[in-house]
């Protein structure tokens, strides 16, 4: 009986998520009627909860653990509360971003429930507190405009956070990533990303003179150098790429982008020669089977899992994701593909792409230069982080230890990504207010 339910669920879950993914893009079409867009958003919400019910039922049949139902019930109340609060307080919020945020979080909860139910419960509690903190951000963005006046303060806070990690951070897989406070740990780089984007946006809103470019680039390089010194090369890549996109968008000078890319290439070569753990990761990327018993074990297990799952997945509970080291964090996408299928993983990527496109669409329609730069920077951070994570676990690029936003286990990552989406929601509310003002004219 259970075998048949699991087999059928592979296709029902895939179909529901495929329809959800299609609705992401149908709702974003140009000149779509408001009633039809609302129809797609409501349909997405129904599809999301149907996936939650389907996966929870299969997990309960597999484990007979009532905690699975308990966690799913809390998730349902949590997501309904999010929709209710945004629908009441932020009527002009982006329903597309809101749905995607909830869907991606839900997938993270479901995957963690399968992999480590205690981690899933902790992640859910963190998500509740994170939402309680970040739900006020759109209101602040809409009503407070002084945030752009403290550019150097943002840089100082960011550099201080990265320096504390360098000086006192705990080592994880060869890199200093987090600060520990008893049983709790905090990864400052997750929050410094947001401060970094706001700092760069504020600097280039004031001026785009050569002096301003030199000062801003110098401070940006300090951020990257502190990350490199901590051996957090994944975050260093994200900071670097984000700055290159921002300097090009802000100055509209292509030579700054090429100069930055050239400098980054030289820096990458130096990092390869300086750090042995970088050489190990590159070797594991080039030929993981040659070092399968050592450095290549993780990436090999990841590829085996994805290949074993095939197009439609092995079915919930039928895979062996526990054989992948750090599967709840860096390699959770591999676990997703193993049991839900490669087609499901492709749909997941398209949902992330729709988030990226929506953020950039909001940025391009904003009249305020500072807000536009912030939105572009945050969209770049999100998109590149997704690329780095999935690229690493699929052997497209060397693995860097970067988490998958909303899905991977980790409180710092979840809180910072929720804050990122809340900032974008605030910018969307500002855009809607601008459009209403223009229509009144």
C-alpha cells in the first residue's frame, strides 16, 4: 500500500509544482488583466498547500511519526498568518514574491522533515521569529527615507562583523564562517551582504565621480579581503560579483566591469596558490572520482544521488540522502533531486529565476535611483547565491559551501533572505505608490 502511495505521489507532487512554476511566469506577463493575475496567485496558493498535504501524508506513512503532522500543522498556520498579515497591512505587496517566498520555505521545511525532523522544527521556529522581525521592514522602507544617509556607517558595521569572524570565528570545513554564543551560532556575512548592497547604492547615489568610485571600490575590496582571509571564498565570490554588477549599472561604463573581472581572475589564481583547501576543492571539481575516498566524496555522492533519482525521483523516503555529507545545508538540492526528481529540480530553478526577474523588474520601474540600485544589488545577491549553490552541487563550478536561500538549514541564511525579500517588498510598495501618484496626475 505504502509503495503505491509513494509511487503515485512522485507524479502528483511533480505536476503540482510544475503547474505552480508555470503560474509564476503566466502571472508576470505584460498587460495581464488584474483579475487573471489574482486567479494565478490564488491557484499558486492552493497548489502550495496541496503539495504540503501530499508530502506530509507520505512522510507520515513512511515514518508513522506524529511529529510530522504536528510540524505540518504549524507550517500551515504560519503560512496562513503570513498571507493574512501581508494581505491586511501591505495590500500593494507583490503576491508573486510572497508566494515564492512561502513556497521555497515550505520546500525547505519538507526536505528537512525528511532528513532531520529536529532540524526542521528548529528551522520552523527560526522562521517564525524571523518573520516577526522582518514583517516591519516594508513599512520602514515606505515611510523612512534617511537610510541612504549613513553609507559609511553601513560599511563600518559590515567590516566590523567580518573582522570579528576573522578574529574570533569558529572554523568549519577549513573556513571561518560563524561566531558562536554558547549553543547558538551567527554567520555575520549573511547580514553583511545586505549592508554591503545598501552601502554601495548609497555611495553611487551621491556621486559617480572618479574619487567616489575609488573610495567605494577600496572599501568593497576590504570586505572581500576580510572574507578571503577567513577563507570564506563563496561569500567573497558573491560580494565581488554583486559589486561588479552594481558598478556597471551605476556608472554605465563597461570598462569598469572588464577591469573588475580581470582583477577577480588574478585574485582567484592567487587564492588557488595560497590556500590548500581551495586546491583540494578544485581537484574535487575537476576529477572527483580520482579522490572519491577523500575530497571528492561529497560531490560524488551528490552526483550519484541526482543520477539515481532520475527525471521523476525515487520517491519520498526511498532515497539515501543521508550518505551526502552536510546534506541539510550545502547539498540539500541533491536530496531534492534524488527523491523528487530532476524535473522537480528544474522547476525549482525556474521558480528562483522568476524571483530574480521579479526583483529586477521592480528595480527597473523605480524612479528613486537609490532604491533602484538597492533592488538590483539584492536581486544579484539572491540570483548569484542560488547559482553558486546549485552549480557547486552539480559540479558545474567548484563547491564553495554557500547555502541555498530559504531551503538550506541555517538560521542566519533564513533570516537574511527573509530580510532581503522584505526590503524588496517595501520597494515594490513604494513603486505601487508612485504609480498611483502618477495616475492621479
